[in-house]
C-alpha cells in the first residue's frame, strides 16, 4: 500500500474512532443516540441524538496535530453545512411529531492516544433559503 493510501486509511480509522468517542461523550451527557452514520442517498450525518425533545445533528471531525494541520472545525464549510441541513430536513420530515433541532460539531485534534476534544453546540444556524440547491 502506498504511503498516501495508508495515510488515508489511518485517517478514516481515526475518524471512525472519533465518532465512537463522541457517542460515548453524548451518552454520558444524557443524550439518546437515535442514529450513527445515518445515510439517505448521498446525505450522511455522523450522529443523530435526542435530549429533552430536541434532535441534535452532529458532525464529527478528527485531525492529527502537525505543523500544517488546521482546526478541524474549519472543515465544516458551507458545502458540508448545506449537506447537513439537507439531511436534517429529510430526517425530520420522516418523524411523526415535530421536534426542535440544532447542529453541533465535535472536533478531535491529536492522535488516538493523545487528543483534545471540543464540542461546539449550536455550531451554526441555517438561514431560510441559504442552503437550497441553486
């Protein structure tokens, strides 16, 4: 396996492990996990949680720390937010009752053995018509 392919596999493994760590964190905080890696066509949400009749859509980002690394929260750009909003719309429309909802981001910086986790509740608020396909 080439170095680049191996690095990609390691990054995916770290990302998957970070999703598990985030799920554990939310369970300890009293959330119920409704879905992990929920997918509908090309839409995906890492975690869908519920607490106090509120649905929380969570994007998890993990990055190794290095001289060229950026804050993982910046990886949740406009396009990623639009996909999350579209996924949330599809998910919420399928529920039999109305829920309040929000979008959170959880980041992990470092390695599996030594990392810093940050939780950004209500990380962004979708504005009307801002995320619709043009």
